[in-house]
C-alpha cells in the first residue's frame, strides 16, 4: 500500500508562506547593499571585492555540504532557525563594527548559512505536503519569495536613501525576528522526516535504497545539473550587461529603467509560479523546461538587436517566464530524481554547485566578449548558450514526473 499523504494544518502552511516572505527580506539586505555601505565607510574597491569574493567562494563550495547537513539532521526547522539567526547576527556585525576582520567573518557566516537555508526550506516543504503535492507548493514558495524580494528592495532602498546605508543592515537584523516567529508557527510533528529527506517509507511499494554514490551516478541528475549550469551561464550576465548598455544610451534614466527591469520579472514570478507548479504535474517537467530555455534564448537575441532602452524593459517579460519556470522546476526535478534516496538535500547541493559555477563563468566570459567584440555579440553568444541548454533538454533529459495527474 502507498503511504498516506500528509495533511498539514493551515497554520503550518501559512507559517511557511510568511517564513519564506520574511526570509527573502532578510537575504536581500546583502549583495549590492554591502558594496554601497562599505564604500561609504571608506573601504577600497579591492577590499570590497575581496570580501564579496570570499562570500562567493564559501557559497559555492558549501552547497553540497549544506545539503548533506540538512539530510543528516532530524529537525529542518532547527537548522533553518540557526541559519536565520546567523544571517541576522552577520547583518548586525556589518552595522556595528565595519572593520575588516568582522566583515570577513560576517560574510563567511552569511554565505555558510545561506548554503543550508535553501535545502532546509525545500525539505520542510516536502515534509509538509509530500511528493504528490510538491509542485504547487514550490510554486507558492516562489511567489512569496518574489513578493518578499520586491518588498525588501523597496524598504531597504528607502531606508538607505532617507537614513543611511548602515540602516539597511539594522533593518535586516530586525526582519530576522518575524522570520523566526513565522518559522515557529510550522508544527514540527507535521514535517514528515522521510519525505523531507527524499526517502521512501519501508511500507511503500517502490522502495529503492540509494546511497550517496548511487545518487552521484544518477544520469538524470547529472544531465539536469549540466542544464542548470548552461542556464546560469546564459542568464547571470544578461542583466548586468544590459544595465551597462542602458547606462550608455540613457544615463539619466538608467537607475529607473534598471529598477523596472528587476521589478517586471519579479512580478511575473509572483503571479505565475503556482500555475507553473500545477502545470508541471499536468504536462510533465520537460515542456516547461523547454519553455524556460526558449524564453531565455529569445531574451538574449532581443537584447542583441533592440536599441530603445525602454523596449528593453518589455524584453524582461521573457526573464520573468524563465525565472518562474526554474524557481519551481529546480527543486521539483531534484525531488523527482532524489525520491527514494534519502539524500534530497544533497542532490539540491549538487545542482546548487552547478548554479554557482555557471553564474561565476557567465559574468567573466560575457564581460570579455562585450569588451572585445561588442555587446551585441555578447548577447548573441549568451542566447546561443541558452539554445544549447534547450537542445540538451530536448534530446537527452528524460521526463521525471512520477505520478500521473489525478
């Protein structure tokens, strides 16, 4: 017999919604705000670059260990709470004592905590609703993350403008409190540990014990990780490269246009993500993956040929489509592939590592191509990488949906 599907309470589901919303707020406090703040504190660009690089390296190499840690623990809520508290404390460190050793330590702890937060959220989600309902749940997660990112950017940008750059980190620390309170509303007993780790209960019909080495040898997981590497290789540099083009063509309106280019995709993700989760169960995963890569390739080609800065904002609709698809598909396909292994979160770490490698190479290669051959050639090259990812999905990637639609 199949195991009964979880029936989480409304309190736990709403607690997860708001935890993701406030967590997006907390994590938005880092990144571009760090560079702005440290510049006002008279740091050199070399020192700022070193701190950001340390955080980036820790974030890259910590993906698989972070997933393995979440797989090993019995309480994903505890891991998530410790990670949020660590990020809040790191933000306070930036604000109170912006000297080199403290900032390096804060950047290191923030990056390490982020490596377990993503897997912990996915594990809690899977533990609450089970594998059959996880598509729509991941869509809902993406919606609240997108709303949180937009709200946080607006609040922190306003505080930074009206008060000071330091206030952004104080706000980040304060927002960690409602995030922890929301997490506390998720009932521990409703998070099924077998589902949360991608294991199959012993009484299930399709028991398949899979060790770590077996997971690492799974062809589908490796193909998908390669596809995500190509996705990030094509995507990560597009917005920064386009921002440079917009600034060159319309420097006065560049900040407003770039802000609009960020808001448009976030709005699309918030609007469409739950629908993506439902369609993934009805249609399967591959059609949506093909749609996401096709939208990315079209976006790159349009960036290469469109010269009007205002039309570039409209092109960002395609970024919203890609973002909505992959915000749901990445954890969903990892859950499909890792089902029965007991190492769902380690599998997330493998894909997360591919994400980091692709994003790191993207900005370097696209920047070189733009300097050497022009932005049009760089955008065309990024579109070509996206097209290569589309071909990989079309020819090699198998369908991973396990359950037929009801």
